[in-house]
C-alpha cells in the first residue's frame, strides 16, 4: 500500500476529531498513548470530565513547556494540568469507577480491531515489545462505550482493521467506533460502516488499506 497517496490526520487533528463526538457532561477515560491528547480539545460550550486510571478525575490539557508540575502526571506519565474541581484518589477507587459503570466513554489505542468489535491492544507477540495489560481489560468490561483512536495501518502498510484479530484479545465485541488517521468507522452487526473519510481520501484507497469490507 502506497501511503503517500493518502491524506493522514496528525495525532493532534485526530484527537480533536474524537473530542467532537464526546457529549457534554460525559465522564471519559483516556487510555495510554494517543488518547491522552484528547483532553486538550473540549468543544466550546461543553464540560467533559476526563479520568486517568492512576487516580485523577478532572484531567486538563498538557501544560505549556516550562510550566510542568513534576507531581502531576497521567497514566501515560505525561505531564498534565487539572480542571477546576479535580480530585485525586487511590487505584482501588479508580478501578472501581472503571469496572462499576461510572465512566461513560473510554478512548483507547489499539494494535488491531476486528469488524465484529473485538479489540487487541495489549500484546503483539513480538518479544521486542513486552505485553502490557494495564487497565484496558477493566475498561472494556465496565465502560458502555469504547472509542478506539489509532493509525489505520502499520508502518509497513499492513492493515490494523481486520476481519478477525490475530493478536491476543483485550475484549470481545466491545468497540463502538474507530477513529483512524484515514477515516471514522462505526462497528455495526454487519461490520465496519463508514462514517466519514479524512478529507482528500477516496473510498477505494481507504478500502484497499483495510483488512475487512467497509460498508457505506
């Protein structure tokens, strides 16, 4: 697959796109990696309460360079700011929120997503990349809506959206919507359904970069 033929969103642009779909008043967990950028993009007029599994409710955007508080980090060890009214608590309370249905949406990264909503995001079977379970398995069990934010393809051009995952699964049939640098796709009973293409991309080119049929 010739990736130079495709228009790909940056991580910041992708985070801003995800933020557009988070309703006012939502409690949202941001997973490790790319999803942490979403906290910087709350649409005007909305209040969104971001949760980090290391025990923070009310995560704000990344601080400007030179203004970091060394004691304020999220689960990705990324420096953060705090929204007004933010709270700190221990892991037991944090995971009780995640497992107990108290979080509305989780935005997670992924190695692979299958057309039936299966999620693989903790192990690749590559010994150079040690597996990392983290809290994702708790989130996909306890949070009703799972958004995935990811690259559409691997560095070698192979697809990450597949008919069936080949990596160990985090959860079965848990993904609601996938946001990639090439497109936004809903997971419906029939498979991946196109919501929108990244401007400048044609459907056939995105389909060719996808390991499963895209429904229109």
